[in-house]
C-alpha cells in the first residue's frame, strides 16, 4: 500500500505546475512529515474494495473469454497469442469499467493532501470511504463516480492484455523450450515476474493519465479544471513535462504490480492444482 500511495503522488506531481518531490523516497518522507506515518496507508479501504471487485472480475473473466476464442481449450499451447491478448484486454476493460468508482475514491483519498504537504499542514478533505463517495456524488452527480473511466479502462485493457497473455505465453514457451520443464513454483514465479514487468510497461502511461484526471480539482459544475479529457491530458503532459512524464512513478508502480502479480498467479496455480 505505501508503494501505491507514493506511485500515485508521483504521477500527480507537477499537475499544477508545482513539483513537490525529487523521487520515491523524498515523496514518502514528505508525506510522513506532513501527514504522519498513516499517510502511506491513505486509501487502504477503497484499495481493498477495488481489488476485491476489479481484481476478481479480471482474473475470473480471462479463462472463460480465452476459451471462447479457441477450438480446443484443453490444449492452451495451441491457442494463438492474439486470442490470449484479446481475452485479457476484454476482461480488463469490463472489470475496470464496473469498478471505476472504487478506483476514483482511492486516487482522491491518496492525493488530497499533496497541495499542502510542503507547508506542513494537511486538512482531511475526505474523512472516510463513504464520505468521499458521498461528496463526489453531491458535487459531480452520480456519473462523477465514473470520472476518468476512459484512461482507467485503457490502463486496465493494456495491463490485463499484457499481464494475462504474457503469463500464459511465457509459461508455455519456458516449458516448450525445456528451460523450466516442471510445472511448479519456480516456473510460476519466473513467469509471473516477466508478466508483471510487461504489464507495468504497457499500462504506465494510462495509469499516469488516470491519476491526473481522477485527482485533479473540479469547478462548481464538477468539471476538471486542469484536463478536459484523456487526450488533452496526454498532450499537456508531453508538452509541459516531456514524453517520459508518461512513465512517472514507473518503479514504484512495478514495485507494486510485480509482487502482486507474482503472489496472485502462484495462489491461482495452487488453487487450480487443488480444485481443478
């Protein structure tokens, strides 16, 4: 969770033309100094809620969708890579679209203290998850909970397409080439590590845009004051902060995604071996 908070704040850093952090460690230290140690666990409740919905749907939908696209689902090695990519993309898009409100609340709770962090004071705009949900609906309407759904689905599509298809394909290729023949823990961990890196690489630009759009301040009509949409955000990011700004927070992002992907796939493989 602390890695996720740092990642999100680094992605938001510079949105209002003010740079607060020199890197991951500086971001963590400033956050603790201004808001206390618990700042690194800000947004934990919506993060757990998001993962239990979005994560479950994404992994749960992949295999049924993949099997819909193939002739013989009992032979995963015979399934074309593009079918795996497509199944992962569709699973990610559907899951993220449904779970967008939880992602929005997570980002807003994680970034709400940034503007005053350098001053050493940080009033709580959102007291808890229900309060953040309620205030968002009051200020922006029910559809405000789907603010940033475009880049959210774009991120999830890229992430799931890369993560799920890479795991499937790399695992098959490692066994086929006899680099790691035994279908056990070593194979699962190595494959998941590669999968996590590819997922981070593919999804980072969408993740930055998502954080910027979800975390930006809104006017009296509930419209964002910094970016009008996904394309506007990308153009402004590149114009004012350079092309590499699309990969802000990459390493803390990988530090979050890599272990999560590894743990998830190892557990899924064990469950599959136990229950079929």
